[in-house]
């Protein structure tokens, strides 16, 4: 089964690795030393939606499972963690262009 904790409405930010690479270069080239940046393209995909794509692609049922199913990572996986990269985009001119997590999962080839 493809499981998710609780009701699955908790959100997780995501970004494609190639978009992070561009941000890293921009930060090295133009960001003041010691600054921090949010590398987030998808500001909050619901974990239930992530599990649904995985389940559909693998032909598995999608169900809510107890947080404890994930062991010590359960409390982290069950947290709502939306994030924004608005400041990063504005300050550094960063524009993520690669597929979102959900699109990437839908189109990944074996």
C-alpha cells in the first residue's frame, strides 16, 4: 500500500534538483555571505496527493496509516510544513522551471 499519516492534508514543500542547482549558483554569485534562501518550487504538496500518485503508478491501494508506521520519522512526516520561496525568487531572480514533484512522479519512467 501507499500510505500517508493522518488525513494526509499536511503539506510538504518540494523542488527539482536541477532548480536547486541553479539557485545554488545564483546564491554563490550574488548573495551576501551568511544569508539563507528557500529552495522551494512546490510550496506545499499534500502528502495524501503524493501517496495517491505513487499508489496509482504502482497499482497499490492508498490509505491512511498510523504515524507510528514510519518509526522515528513519523512525527516529521505527519507535520504540516508549507514554505515559500517568494523572497528568494524576488531577491535572486530565481525561477524554478523543472517539473513539480507530483508531475515528476506521474511521468517517471522505470
